[in-house]
C-alpha cells in the first residue's frame, strides 16, 4: 500500500487489538457459534454422575437396608 500526503503510511498499531479479538473468536468452538446454548439452560443442566462398569454388580451381596426417613 502506498502512502500519500493525505494518508500517511499505516504503522499497524491498531492491528494488535484486532488480532486479540480474532484470537478470542477462534477459541470459541464452531458448534457454539453456530448453535449457542442459552445461558439459562446451561445453568440448569445436571452434572454427570459416575456409574459402575457394566458387569461389576455383585448379585450375591446381601440386600442393603433402606434408610428410614
């Protein structure tokens, strides 16, 4: 790009801020940009709980007593 007296040569000082914004946008997964999850729904999403592996149940163990409430 050439410079003229009316438009001096660009020094690129504003490009760092633009690059930071581009990097922030690149960090967002494509699916989140295309199909964002509403914040209120995200807060109500249940947390996953660990489960026992398939086949690890002990069928011969004595029954547990139900807790009195």
